[in-house]
């Protein structure tokens, strides 16, 4: 994994852990539903941010190598990307 992306992904993961613990406390404390939803949506945005980092790493490393290899490796890369975005029809 690219060093900078690795550090940023770990940081994002730690933030997510805290957000999830906070969400659990909110549910346990039966806080106002809209506040819980707001926190849940923030977690979804954080997960999307993490996904973007991981995808960037994948594109800059694995996919680049797979495309350079060509043939079956290139097709495998295309399939992975389609699945990552739910475009594979499954």
C-alpha cells in the first residue's frame, strides 16, 4: 500500500471506530432519532472517504500493473472495478 494512503486510511479507520462507538452510545441512551440518523449519515460519509482512499491505492498499484500485463489480467482489473461500483449486473 502507498505509504501516504496507508496512513490516511488508518486515520480514517480510527475516526470511524470513534463514530461507531458514539452511535452505539446514542442508541443505548435512546437519543433523539434525527440525531442518531445524522450521526449514522456522517459514518456513511466517512466510509465513503475510506473507500475512495482504498480505491485510489488499488488504481495506482494493482490496476496499473494489471493493465500493463494486458490480456486476462487487464480483464480481471476491469471486472473488479465494475464490481466495486456495482456495475457488474449482479
